C-alpha cells in the first residue's frame, strides 16, 4: 500500500516492525559496500591473458618497437580498434595511458589556460567560466570543474537524457557557458541512454552556443550492455560532422571496465584540429603513452566481434547482481511511494530516489548498520542535492550474496526513514 | 697541432682536405641520427621477460588485486623497491605511471596554481616566478617552465655541478626564484656527477631561499653507470632531513631507461607533507597508476642487486658506443682547439662544445650530409645558447657502426666549421 494512504496507527505498526528488523541487522555487524563502481574479481579475471599475450613479439604492425619512446597519439592499431568503440575515424582518435579522467582533465585544463584555438580562445580570459552538469551525474566530472574554478549549473536528467530545452536556452543566453558533461550511454548513475533526438540536439549546440563551447562526451560505458536489447547510442561524431560542429566535441572512453580497472588504456576523439592543438599541450607532460600495454590490448581484444563477446562474458557475471537489486527493490518498494529507481540495461549503477529530504538520512542509517553507500549528494555539483533524494547504488563489486544482504538492509533503511518521516508529518 | 697555431696557408690546405672529405660523405647519402636519448633494441630486449612475468598471479604482497582501481601512491612493494633507487624511505616515495616528466609537470603545476602549503603559498600569486636552470641542461625541463610562464635564469654547470656560489647569491637576492632544476648524476648532457659539497649546498638552499622554494631533483640516471668506478651521488634526502629542508625537495626517477622506454614506471619522493598535498591534486586527474605494470616491474627487478646486474647488462651494450664516440673525438680533435667534450662515466649523453659561435653551423653542416644532431641551443633555456657552442650527442640508440659513421662525419663537420672560421678571422 502507498505510504500516503496509511493511517498513523498503521504507520506506527509498520515502524515497530521495521525497527525490529533494523535492530536485528545491527546485531549482524555487517560490513558491506555498495559505493564503488568497480568490476569484481571474476570480471577482471576475464582478462588475465593480457599478461604474456605478446609472447616476445613487441613489434606493432608498422614495425614500431613498442618498447621504446615515441608516438604521442598512440599505436596505429590501437587507434583503429578503439575508434570502433567511439564510432570515430582512427585519425580522429588518440589512445593514451590508463585513465580517461586524465584525458578529460587535460582537455579542460588546456581549453581553460591555453585555448583550443590559441591564447585568445582560452576560457580563462573570462572572469567566469561555466559548465552544464546534468544531474544526477558523475562526481569526478564535477570535482574537475570545482577544482579548476569552473562554475557548475545543474540541469535535470530526463528519460531521454539531459533536459535539452533548458540546455539550449541556457547556452543561447549565457556565452560564459563553455561546456556540457555527458555520459551518453548508461549514464552514471541513472543508467539511461540518450535518445536519438537528444544526441542530435547536443550535436547542434555548437551552432547556438557562444565561442569555444565543448561537449565532454564521456562514453565510459559505450559497450557495457547487460542485455542484448539495450538501446544503442546514435553516433554523435557523424552528426557533428554534418552540422559543422566537430570542434565542439570531445569524446572519451577507456578499457578500465573492459579489461583491468586502472591498468587498461584510455582514448579520446575530437576534430583533427583539436587533436593537433591538444598534442602540443600533452607533449610537455609526457613523451608518450605506454604502447606496450596498448599492444597487449590490441592483441587481446583483437576486433569489435571479440570485444563484444568479451563484454557478453562481463554481463553474465554482473547481471545477477543487478537483477538482485532490482528484484528486491521491486518486491519491497513497488507502489509504496517510498522511492523510485532506474532499471538500467547496461552500465554500472542503479539510481535510487528517496522521498524528498531523506537521502542523507538513509545513507546514515545504512552506515550505522555496516552498509556503506555513496554519500548522498555526491551525484550533484558541489555535493548538493537540492532535494536530498538521490542515492547511487553500485552492485558490481561485491559478491552476489553481499549484494543481496546489502540491498535488503538498504530497503529496511528506506522504509525506516520514510515511515518515520510520514509519522512526523502526520502527527 | 692547435688550430690557432696554423698559418693561413696551412689552414687553406687543411680546408681543401676537409672539404673533400665532406663532399665524399655527402655522396654516401647517410641517414644517421645522434639526437635521441633512447635505449637501443638490444637494451630494451633485456626486459622482454616483463610481459608474462605475472604468470596469472595478480595479487600484491598485501593481497591487493592489481587488476582493480585504487592506490594513488603506488603499490607498497614498488614503493619499497624504487625508494632504494632514490635513497628515500618508502613512505616518502610514490610510484606512478609511465612518465616521470608527467610527475614533474604535475608538481610544478601544483606548486604554481594551488600551492605546496595551500592557496596563499601558490607561486602564481606573484606576477613573476623564476627558476634556476643549470646549463647546458635538459630541454624538456626548460619547456615545462616556458609553457607555464616561469622565467628561466641560466646558471653555468661546473665540474662539480651547478655553480653554487652564483646560485646561493641569486636565491638570497631574489625571493621570486622558486626552483632549481637538477639532474644530479650523469647530468643531461654533461654526464657530470654533482660533488658531495654541491649536494650539501643544494640541500641547504631551503634555508636561504625565499618561501616555497623547491629543488627539482631529476635523478633520471641514478643507476645508469657505464663503468664500475663511476662516482656515486650523495643521498640528498638525508641532508635535507638534517637541515630541516625536506619540504624543499622533490626527487624523480623512472625505469624508462631500465626496462622499457615509455612503458616503465616513474617515481617521486618528497616530504610526507608535500606528498599528502600533491595526492589531493593528483586525485582529481586519475584514479591511480597502472599497478599491474608496477607489479611486473617488482617481480622482474626484484631487489637492488638484481637491478644492479640488469644495469651492468645495459652498460655492456652501450659502453662500446660511448667509447667509439670518445675515442674518435680524442684521436681527431685532442689539442686541436676545435672543441672540448665531456667523458661521462654513466648516463646517456656526451656534451660537446665547439669553438664559440659554431654550434649551429656544425649542426647544419651535419644535417646537410644526413647526420641528425640535437638542435644547437636545445640544452639552454629558450633554446638560446649565448655562446652558440654546445651540442648534445646521444650515442645509445644507433647501431655501433652507425655511431662510428656518425661521429666520423661529425668530426669532419667540426673541422670544416672551425677551419673556415679561423680562416675568415685571419684573412
């Protein structure tokens, strides 16, 4: 029954029951963790063959000895393979080191301090620089902005992706808005896939935004489907090409959740003009990426078909964890009015919205019984969720039985917070 | 005979002879290259066992699964091993990604924009920031300064290291001097090793310099000896500890010239306070370094003794190349007055000084006959060698026969430029 329809007496009875369950959980001294968007051991073990795969052959196809310096843009065959993940031409794709976050940071730092088209274009020439941040979103994106002094404007995520009406209005009105963060497929944390219309409207933003506006297209979960029927993403590069907005687009990806987390390779795609400029910036910081690891990845993942099979094996491992979370939420909270959640078809997260004002409380209640959740607010700029409602659940890393125990405990905490809240309101 | 003692007639005769040799070389269509401080194929092959060394065991000593995220400061056993290279305690040593240049760039960027001890300490709060650059030195150090708008002050390298009288005077006089670049053992390009007195005086600079002064101690060739009798380097960390200047010191190193160039691991050591601050900066740019590659390196290099044996094998490969260069220079140019050069006992370079004003000419003459040399001036801030005299020779990468051909051609170019110059002066 919906919580709003319960009488004070009924709420009190339920509270007693939930409090008992909560106390019982406390006795168990749980130590569970749903905070981390990390692959589990079985997942990373899928790529154990990486070490040793070179079998003494350290030469790339064009004869490059990957054991030596050189090649800031990455190995040719790595560019060819990973451009297929981003749906970009190889010549518009760089393959770098182990972290796409580094590539994103460098891109923004470069645009800010040096300028995408030379010093006069540096965002930093303005006193204020602003970025659009679809929320809930990825905390590390927001941390980069905060660190570099970029003002963040939250825009809501809809079922189709970010609210494009609002975004178009904002970029038209305010030329100090220089960027938009996007996780277009299996968004962090909502799990949504941007609709074709949304992608097309984002590709056109460069036509209506002020100078040197960029879309930070973090396609971190490009191939990370849980089900075969997962929506595909319209390739934005071709649309940008069509609209002449190639210079407004930076795409990112990595193999951190394909092979080894933090020991894979990251990639970046943009216009050839942008890449040429960025390369000069990167050349000051490094002599080049680890080409040996790039060659390992190329030999291991081989081609889009092998990569797809590999991702199917990942899905088989983590799908039960997602289903455990979603089935429990459905069984325990459907039509209860105590929360709403996403049902992702890929990616690494389930996004849960409590009744307004209860997210922090739920996280605290869970912590008190040994269940760590991502801090409430983390999915918003400046860690401020104005409704105090969003909680990111990450079910991939713990064992299935721990996911089960954790989500059951989570549900008790949601019920406890919700019922107490309603009782207070009614009394 | 010394060039100054030759008559015009003698010079003219020699010129004819050298011009003939030069023309003959031109006919050969050489394609030789002494520009690159890169290990050769035989050297990198010494580490071929790296790939596959894990044999499916991806767990660190403390149980950390290196295939997953985490650990910004590097793997414990990697910190233990590489702290031995820098002569630092493991807890004061970070192990990072594949590039020490990245660590250096990040350190300076951090001190400049955020401050080693919080925002009020940021160098960027001053309109001008200056660095001391011992010359000849490493072009990539200078490029970082130039890129970040740091004014460079050249100080001469002496046989004992940088001119400390001058450095001490400068840092006392000018509080805007915030740093000093050092390659303390087998300097790039002179090959010299800083004397104990120099190291001690550098360790004390923090006591006389203005606020937040740092020594950038790039110990890139810490273990890269060519001969067993090579001078050792006094460990600067212990001196800084003694003088209370630990916060003024940042040390760097990497395995790029130990295992694979650009596919090894880099490391950084400083005070624990500095590391804690730097870590917060790095956390925004990356989730952590490639621990899989760190574990490979630990399993492969194992301990200081194994590492030393490995370096002996390197020396055996490149020593003949150095000896070829040095023997040729000695045989052809000793007491000629046409040049002076270093005789390094380790490292990657030979530093050659032409007669004043002739370095650019020699490089150009060499280029015209197919011998690429590092651009004259590259070893100076802003690429400006005030005497136009220094040329960096890098004999490690080409095959021995190519080194031989290249250095013979180089000698001809030096003779040609020198004789022409003397003739012009005398006529």
